[in-house]
């Protein structure tokens, strides 16, 4: 066991001998040996970047204007955007900021300065204009930044004036009746939408879309139930007819109705003659006795069955067969009528389904037109309310919407503001850092090329305690 420990210590000693440590002193030495390279690289990087930053960052002038928003709880007129009800200072000020920072105000400002309100000019005003507000303050601070002092002040004042005129038109409708014109346009749009819907319904022969669609669906359900009932009745009648046909095949169509002979008539004649003789003779008279013997002989003949089946036989249609045949014909006719009825109902059902499919295909367009009519009508209704409200406000005393006062108008600034100096300082720091990195890299490569010879010790081996040693940054194997 001790031999293995000795081998491990020997192996570790050899590894320590083949490598040594790099610390901050080594890194500083690498940079110091390449200090001229670091200086040259820093200068090469700094000069073009500094020139580029200096030329790109031109001085600008920022004009400032301040606006005071007055919020009077006792005055219910819309003196400030969003005032009244449960609104407090924060939503009121935010509404005023949104109005001041809108493109509509920028376009008015451009038109007031005689410039074209193009998207490029509006975007330029948007990029140079800012508006801010201190917490819990009712003062808005508007700023505009331009390359010329007079231009920054003139543009900012134009924006403020445009904002003041625009908010009056926005809140009370303006002096030209803009809300009334918009109401008239909205009513025309609503009428056109209604006319389009009526033309759409008339084109497809529809009076009331929802009513007709519901009636078609109900008709389909009724036709389906009637068709199924007719088919069931026809099937039942055919089954009954078939059973009657089988029964008729088993019955004879004709049968003997009765047999006609004169034996019974002769017996009756003899009885009549006997009565006539009794009226003239006594019962024991020979003529009476002779007739009685004939009567007895004939009656005995009849009772013996001598006259059964004899004589003229009369045949005719079997009444049972005839009744069954009539019932069969009736069931056959009923089956045919129900079949024709089912076929007719099937055709009507097909037409109703086609109509339902047509209405289903027209439903999206109809719903879109209905929504358009409702939206246009709702817009006209809201504008009518606004128009009446604006008319009442226009009759209000002067200054009802004068809730924004200009505290400080913009004036041409004296000192320009520029980011050239901070940019140049940032470029210098970047160039110095890049030069140090190149010098450190160059020094390390040179050190590796020299074989990594050990440097002279700068501390006593006995002072190699963990608390006084410098941090180890890397280990370089010995060549």
C-alpha cells in the first residue's frame, strides 16, 4: 500500500515539474511586452470609428413647451378628454397625451405650416416629437428635436396650436358641424346597406330570410314524415293484397247456388187437391184415399232422398271469393295511390332540400349584410346622439372646452445637444479594450513559441500558503 502511495506521489511530482501556473502577473507581463502593438491597434481602431461617430451624430436643438390641463369636477362640460363620471387625473392626462401625440394633430400642424401631410413628413414629426408628464402632475411637457433651433421651436408651436384646435373640434364638434356631416354620411351608408340587403333578398326571391329558412326546415320535416307514412301504408297494403291473392288461389271462383226440380211442387199440388176433395168428400172416400196414398208415396220418395241433387242445377260466382277479390282490388288501388303519394312527396322533399341548400349557401352573405346594416345603423344612432350633444355644447358659453392652457410656448434653444462626446468616449474604450486583447493574445503566443521557460520566482517557497497565493488562471505544460 505504501509503495502505491510513493508511486502516486512520484507521478504527481513529475506532472508538477512538467507544468507551471499563469497568474495576473503573467498576463500583465504579456500585455507589457506587447504594449506598442496594443497602442497601434487601439489607434487604428479608434480613428475611423471616432470619425464615423462624429460625422453621424450631428448636433440637434430641442425645443420645449408646457401645457396645463384644468380639471374642474363641478363643470360637467368636456373640458378635458375623458373627464366626468369616475375619471380621475391619470386617465384624463393620458387621454390628453394620446390626442397630442396623434397623427391627426401632426397632419394639421404640417398643413398649418404649408407642408404636404405625406406619410414621410408625418413619420419625421413622429420621430422628433415626444410628450411626457411628471407623476400626479397636470402639466404636459412637449418636446421636439430638430437640426435647427428655429425649426424645432416653430414645428413644436405648430403642433401645440394644431392640438388645441383639434381637441375643440373633437370634444364639442367644431364650428363647422363635423359631427352633423358625419351623421349625414352615416345615415346614407346605413340606407345603402339596407338597400343592398333588400336587393339581395329580392334577387333570390326571399321576403324574410330567417322566416323562410325556418319554414323550409319545418316543411322538410313534415314531408319526410308524410313520405315515410305513405311508404309504410303502401307496403302494408301490398302485403295484405298478396295475402288475399294467396287466399283467392285456394277458393273456387264459381259454386252451385241451388238445384231446381218439380217434386216439391207435385207434393204441394197433391196436398192442395186433397184439401179440395175433403171439401166435397168424406175422409174415407175413395178419391180422398187415393190422393192421400199419392201424397204418402211422394213424401216417402222425397224422404228417402230420391229427389236429392236431381233436377236443374244453377251455378254462380262464389260470394266469398268475390268479397275477397273486391278487398284485394281495393288494397291494390290503395297501395298504388300511396306509392304515387310517396313519389310526389319525394319530389317535393327534393325541391325543399334544394331550397334549404340554397338558403344555407346564401346564409353567410345574408348574415354579413345584416351585420353591415346593424353596424351602420348603430353608427348612425351613436352619431345622432353625438350630434345632439355637440349641438348642446356649441350653445354652451365661450370657453367651455378651454381646459388646456399654454404655460410656456416653445422658443429657439440656445445650446444644441449632441451625443458626439459620449460616442467618442465609448469608441475610445472599445479601441483600448481591443488593443489590450490583441496584445494579450500576441504575448501568449510568443510565450508558447519560446517553450514556456519558467520565470524567476517572485516569492519565497515557504510563503506558499493558500491565503497569500494569487489565483491560478491556467496551467501550461512544459515542453
